[in-house]
């Protein structure tokens, strides 16, 4: 029951039927709990399949303002409010208007089952942390869950003895899914073939026995829209971290396709994901080659040393002639003759991103995306904020820009990136790099990549509550050796083709990720026939 008379409720439902006829609308707050005053607002939230566009929401609010209702009607969009507020609403609400259920086609015939009844088991981790080792086996923690895969680039290592001890309770197997219960609850990653590792705290394994869920399909089932609805339903909101309870996860209810459909969906999405992973591996190789060249020329000064010792440097004469044959003393020690020492800050122009407030973000995906550290790592996702604000041009980033993330967790956030996504607005805590001359771009990019361990150590020494930073003042204090322009141009001539190939691969992966995620949403919800997706896939990866 809602605290309003029949005529008032009739006015409310008539307005809703005109402007949001297909959406469920819920009333909550004081007029549902019957604690309202005569002048209290009527609080409504529109629960549609997707976010309301600004025009619809504006017209709906305007209709209520122009009505003869004696109280104000506050209208919210379910997709524009946070999980904590959703849980408050779900505790007590009344449905003012029922949504019109649309046919899901073949998905209407798929059973909706709790994970427990789908024979997907949950295996909890060992609630201790083993000591780190300089070498050994990976100890996979929450930061290693990246884009549905396990990223070992910053993983801690443990001994064989501790691996055995920490896998007695939870021993990961291929096609298991690692689920984060805390910090970023709901995020998952698939366990790859032939990887021995131990599971970190606040992580659990999900394992399908194959009777109702095809094990390679499980990784996609737990990334679809219904999965995130269940996360929102069972999420426990905490003062510091939101979390999921182990006892709740087996009760997550998801639509389960037939096994034949599951195999086809796993093949389609897995093929795209394998192509994305191949591009990543290729880029790792390409960058490794360029970084080795950078170190040889600008850190070890090999061409100069070889010439000083009268040895062949392995370079064409036109390039070898650009290097001197002797060293001079400097504040950094011996450096090649006629090369200079300068502050890292003077090697480029560093433009810090803009500081955004909550009111700057649009309620839907309108305007341009706001590029934070999360977007640098994972691209544009469902968690990305958008804004219709118009900022100074210096804050706008485009594909190909070099970005330096200078604040966050030292081991996982301090890094240098090449942006391969759509245009967006840069958030604070990230520098956009601008260069006076084209030959500086490749040199400075690989210089920043080479100095990553130095940046991490600087940030770690300033670390508070898990976060650290590298400031402009730090960049002014850091000194580096800069060669003459002719040497920079020679390096650009060799490194730039590698850089551009990696950039092209990155752009392709960005497109494939968007395609994969679109198909993921459509396929696991039964909104896109598998046979159509198969034909589509052949055209994409042929």
C-alpha cells in the first residue's frame, strides 16, 4: 500500500503509462513505510532493461511537475544509482506499474537454476597468506584477475612447499572460475591449462561438473547481465569494502542453456578471446624487442663502448657513425660525449587529467567516457562513467596518446600506456604526454617503461592506505641521459614500426573486446541465435 489517495495514484499511473509504458516502476521511502507528512515526496525508481535516455527522464519529471498532485514526485533511474542504494530500495518497496515482459525467444525455454542445482560447486580459499619467495609458484590474488583472465605480470611467488600446503583445500583446475568476493566482488577469471598456483584470500573457485554446465562455458555464464543482477541482489555493503558471502553464491539463479548451446557459445566467445590473447602476446614480444634496443643504446651505451674498444657494434655504418667513441663524466657517471643530462620532467609536457565530481557524470552512457586507471587497464566497460561536460581541449585524449598513470597501488597502477580506445576525457592521477618533436615520442615512451621499477619504488615509499604516487616534483628530480636528435631519429626509425604494429594490434583487440562483450551479453541471455553468431564469427576472424 502507498500513502496516497486513489485519485492521486491514478494520476501517477497515467503519467507513467505515457512516458515509460514498458518499465516496472517501484515506490519506496516514506510513502511506502507510511511515515510521510502531507508534503512528503513520492519516491519512484524506474526499473527498465537499460538506462533511460535523458529525454525520456526529463519529460517524465516535467509531466509530474505540471500535474495537479499536491506533493512532489522524485524519479530515479535504476541503472543510474549505486548498488548500496538499490539494496536499500529492495528492502521495502511497492510496485506502482508492472513492466511488460518481452519474449526472449529460445531463452524462454531455458531453465533458471541456482548454481547449486546446476551442479556448480564453490570451493573456498585458505584464509591465510603464505610468505613470499623470490622465485617459485604464483600466489594469485585479487589484482591478478584482469579481463576474465589471470594476469601474472605482478604476481607474488611462493615455494613448492607452500604451494602444496595452500592447495590442499582449493586446488585450481583448468576451466574453474576464480571469483573475487571482496574489493571488486563479482569479478572473475578462468583458470588456464597447465598453470599451478595457489589461491589468494577473498577468492573462491567455481567448478562445474559438466552434467548441466559445460565447464568451458562457465567462465562466460558468470560474466553475463544476469550474473551482475545476482551480484547486486546478494551484495553486502560495507563501510570500507562491499563483499559476497560464500553461502550466498550457490543460490545465484541463472538461465542455463542446453549443453549443445553452451558448447557453441563457449567456442564463439573463446575464439574471440584467443585472438585477443594472441595480440597481447605479440605485443609483449614486439615491446620486448624495442625495450632491449632502448636498453642497449641508452642505458648500457653499447654502440659507444664497442666503438671505444674498436669492436664492431653490429649496426649499419650510417647509424654507427651517429654515436661517439668516448665518454665524459657527468652527475650520473660516465655518459657518451656530447650527450646531455636533463630532468625527466623536461623530456615532454605532462598534462594532468581533470578532477570530476559525481554531478559531472551523466545518468546514462551519454557524452564521452571518463578515462580513469581502470579504463587504461581494461578499456571501456559497464563500470565506465560518462560525462556530457565540455572541458578544455587539453583534457581530451584520442587513440594513440601516451598516458602515464602516476597514482594508485604501486605494483598494479603505476605504469605507462598507449590509449587505443575512443575519444574521452582524462581523469586526474593520469598524465597525458605531449612532445615537441616526433622523434621524442618513441624514446620517451620506452624511457618511461624502462623506469617503471623506479616509479614503483618511489610510489611505495609514499604509500598510505595502499596507495602511492609519483608527482611532478619527483619527475623534476629524476635525471636521465638524452642523446642528440640524430640518434633519436635513428631509434625512431627502428622502434616506431614495432610501436605501430603493437598499436595496431591494440586497436584490433579493443574492437574485438567490444564485440566479444556484446555477443556475450546477447548469447548467454538467448537474445542472439548461435547460428547467426557462428556466421558472424567466420567473417571477423577469417
